[in-house]
């Protein structure tokens, strides 16, 4: 698949590994930076969503998305593990659950930019999982050095999921992230709580990216 991600916020909180171990399948190894896991809440909106070599379908190719994630390895390859993904497009939710075995949920969502601020709203249908946030970039875009926390959090080129007890991997391809420092106000944020995770009282580490063009490959069994 091809898709373009816009106005993306990376909001990350550090957590001890024991806070996440029971929530992540044991076949996946928790990845840590300086002994800590990181929980990411990532709002953005997508456009141009389509099967590669086909045109976007009217009404189905542009919508907000929001994910709750942490970081894992399998066979030594670092990747992303999702606790949840919310999208405002019901057919996309159905397709991602069926073909990628990902925990997608349908939600009422809006995202719009005004005077450099992104105003983001998400309310999951029938489940108390909400995000009301306003965020913006505060610095110039730049690539982050390998070995930095920013590089470790964002430069991951696959996701992992479990299907019928087996680990599957989906390869993701895109240029390195052009990250900007950011600030955000979270008026309501129950996304982690909905996944059974308690966020620490510390402020999150925040980064913004204006645009990223992405290729997503089919789900394949990972070497066991």
C-alpha cells in the first residue's frame, strides 16, 4: 500500500518494562533505551491511501488516524507493536483487522490546522478512549543522529503482530524522519488507559513531522 502521513505528533512517555510486559505477547522482546520502555501516542492524518499501482478510491483515501504503541524486537530486528489504532474510516478499519491482524477501532475523529496549531479530536465508538489535543512544531526540521533517543523511537521500519500464535512482520519503507521539536496541550487523553496502561506524571517527549510518504508491504510470517 501507499499512503502519505501529515501533521504527525510523536508523544512519548518512559515506562519500566514491567509496566508493559504482561500487555505485549511473550514472543516479542521488549526494546528499551537506557533500561526503559517507551509508550507512544501518535495522532496524524493520512491521504492518498491506496493499493500500490491503483488510484485512491474517492471517500476512502483520506482520514485521521491515531495509534498507541511501544517498541519491540524479534530475531534482532527492531519494530513497532501497536496496542491500538483508531481510524475515522470504517472500511479501512475492517481491512486492517482482516489483512494485517491489527487492533484497529472505528472512531469519530477530526484534525485541522489553524495558525500553525493542529487541533485534534478522537472519540472511539462504544469504548471510552479519547484524545483532545492541540500541538505545533517549535523548531526547524532535522534528521536525528543514530544513537539518539529520537532516532531510536522513530527510525523503525517494520511492525509486528500475532496471528494464530505466530509472529508476523510487516515491512514499512519511507525516508528518514524530518523531526521538529514540538509542544502540545492534552485536554483529554485516555488512550493509554484504554489499553490498560498508566502514564507517568512526567511531561512527554514531543516531536512533530509535517509529512511522510510511506510504502507498506504485505504481512509475512517472521522467522521463529
